[in-house]
């Protein structure tokens, strides 16, 4: 009645004919339908563990999604809970936070779309291959930053350091090929060392540092484990090569700079993807993080005698570059 009254009032004032009024009514109704959720929906968020980063992803995701879609119900399950027991009957999306949670989500053998977040690209590709063969809907927001973004940051922060050293495991030749392709676009020289299985990391690292001006550390839990990362930091410092890492923890430990996405940023992006998925019924292709942060260790920069890059300036410059592309 309210819509009818508005339309008839409009007619009296402007003498619009009824065919025109009918078209206006149809357009108004379509607009209302597009703005409202098509159905009440539930989303299950599976966590790999209860540590703070995973919880922060879940909190950010829930807050943003329920802000955009108040009717949605978000359930968070920890690793102690069997996911199948908490999967709502009206679930339209399953968000897995971390590699273990993604494994648990795939083990459910459900046709509900899965969005994996905080997973390394290599891990996701391995896990998703069987799902893709079965045509199970699955996508991801990777933990990794795109190589193009990392190299662009290095060019901005250290324009005089032309040789970027990268240590990889021998089975990661595909990663090296992708990195070299990005380096050619950015006109950056990449010096690499491939470490055979079981080989000691320090000798290979010393060869690499002797031939490079800077060390780029990529996420690899097997290569840069808790036992080796301190040796890597100390060795790079001894060679006077700044280390650019992938987490705030590495900056605190001694990296001069890191490029990463915070759990809150990942959660926010996941909510954006979830909203589109709930509205369209489809998932986008796997993607790199859209939002990111640059952190700098001022003390390490002073110790190495290197002018400290400006965190905010570097971040804004990267964002401008990517918007212009």
C-alpha cells in the first residue's frame, strides 16, 4: 500500500499515465530485491586452531559480513569440534581459516562452497586439485603476497640494491619460474639458490648472500622453521644484506622490512568475497590478498646504515601503482 500511495501521489502531481506507473513500480520492486538478501543464510567458519591470528580473522569476517548482511548467521568452530556436527542445515558457505581447517572442510565431502583463507598458494593448490577434479566449489585468499608486489616494494625501498637473493627448496622450481617472470616485468635481477632435501641451510645461504644485495624470504615452513630462521637472520646481518620478510614477527625478529596482510585485513576481504558468493551462488577464482601492510624495523636499518623506508609512504605508493595498472 505504501508503494501504491507513493506512486498514485506521484501520478496526481505529474499526470503520469498508468503504463508509465507500472514500469516505475516494476523498477522500484526490482531495486528493492537487489538490495535485500535473497534468503536467510548461514556461514560456518572453521579454524585451524584457537590462536589469536585465526580468531582475529573470524572476528573481522563476522563483523564485516553481518554489517553488510545482518540476517546472516555466522558459526565459528574450533579444531576440537567435529565440523560435521556444527554445519548448519541452511549453510551456504564454509570458510576455512588455515591449512588444517581447509583439510577438515574438504573431509566433509559436502557440496557447500569452500573459501580457504590464510593458506599458502602451494598448499592450497595441492589440496584443491582433487576437489577441482570432482567439481567441488572451492576458492581461496592466499597467505602469500604476489611476487609483483614484493618486488615492487623492494624497488621502492632499496632502488640501489639491484640483486635480490632468494633461497628455495629444490622442488620449488615452479615458484622460481614465477618469481623470475615477475622480476623481468619489474626489471629486477633475482639471484637464486635451490636447496636439496636434507642439505644444511647456512652454506647455501652464504653462497647466496655473497652474490646478492638483499635477501627476500618467502613463506616456507619447512625451509624457514623455528630452528633455522634465527641463523638466517644473523647470517644476512653478517653479510650486511637486509632481509625482507613476510610477517610482522620476522620484522620483530630482525628483518628490515616485511610485506604482509594482517588477520583483520584477510577477514575483511573474506567477508567481501562471502557477500558476493551468497548473492550470486558462485565463488571467484583464488586470489592474492587485496589489502596489505608494510612494516619496518628502524633499529635494524640504523644498525645496517640504511635509510629507513617510510612504512606509510611505501604502502601508499604500492597501492597507487596497483590502482594504475
